[in-house]
């Protein structure tokens, strides 16, 4: 199993990046979001999800673990294959997360091959996984310094961010200074922006 590949980008085409790892070029299918963060002949690190079928062995590469997590959530939905997931994530994991949390079908159907029924299924199946009020949150480590009452906007935002792979301490740091009366979507956007700025 490949976890990630790291090395100079030797080929960069729409939907494809080739990473040179010690003389071996790994061809990775990528989203437009990841492509925008890569430059030819510059070193890059892509997190890998594998898609193995009888007639193909494809590698899907992501510039961040949160984008990879979104891809894996999407492909867990019946009727959503790797190509459709890549298309949906073209606008980035932040926009996908917001679309699911707000029930925004239009953002999902803007992706090639995604109709209204599939968009509704994605929202229905993933909304709880990405911050539903029935998700149990464990803050026993004491790292979270913001209110996280189950069902509150902060709690829902925290749960969604945890589903994207962030730790409670990272989330707590990112949410410092956030307006406690803000909506769940605003809090997610605030935290993701803070994390991007920090990196």
C-alpha cells in the first residue's frame, strides 16, 4: 500500500501529475485543486488512494490529507466512482465540506457526471459523518478550549473538521478567535482558512 509519494513533479497535465521518486515516475490522477498547488520540476508530496480493478491500477494523489479524506468519503457513497469524486473535489475540500453541511446540491451537480439524485444521496449519506449532531465527540484530552456542546454550531464544525483528519488540538487552535455565534459553515470556513494560513 502506498501512503504518499514525494519528489519533483516531472509531468503536469490536466488531471495528471507524475512524481519522480528515486528514478521511478508515479503517475497520479489529481483534482484541479491539487494541480493548482503543483509546479513542474518542483518537489511535491501527494497522499495516495489506490483504485484497483481487473483492468486497471490507478493512483489518486492529493495535496492534503483532508482532500484525500473527502475523496474516500465520496467513493464510499454508492454510485460515486473515483472519476466523479475527483470532479466534485475540483473546487477543493473546503467547498465540498460546505456543500454537504449546507445541503448545497448545485455545487455538487456542477461536477461532471453528477446528477441531482446522486447529489442528494451524497448529502444524505455524508452529512452525519461530516458533523451530524449524533456524532459523539471525545475531548477528554483537554486540548479543546472552545465550547463543543453536542449539537452546537461549534460542536458540529469540530466534528466535521475531525472527519477531515484534523486533531482536536489543531481544531482548537484554528477556532481561536472565531465568533461563537457564527454558523457551522462560517466556523468551518474560518478554521480551514486559519489552517491554510498556518501552513
